[in-house]
C-alpha cells in the first residue's frame, strides 16, 4: 500500500511553525500556511491533521501580527515626540 502524498500539509505546518520562530515579521509565512493548509484540505485527505495544524498556526500568527501592528500604531499615535 502506497502512502498518500502529504507535501502541501507538511509545507503548511512548516510555514505555520516558521511564523512563530521569528520569520513571520513580513506576514509571508502566515499567509503561506493558510493558503497551503486550505489547498491541502482539498487535495490531500491523508494529511488532514497536518493541514489543520498548519491552518491553526497560520491564523493565530496572523491574529498576533495584526494585534502587534494595531498596538504599535496606537502607541505611536499617542506618543508625545519632542521635535526640535
């Protein structure tokens, strides 16, 4: 019996993990994890667990990135910078 290919699922999980290892600053690994995860769910039924893990990590990383951007935006808009 030949194992079903799980390349997209593994790639989704790797991108989700990479987003939390500091490589998610540019939002690329998060988006890749979500995109690959959804593609894997459609094409690779054998890698469903890996695809879901990649999706969860990708969506959580996107939420954290957006939260950090919002907090920094509010902090900088309320900061009193001294200009000379």
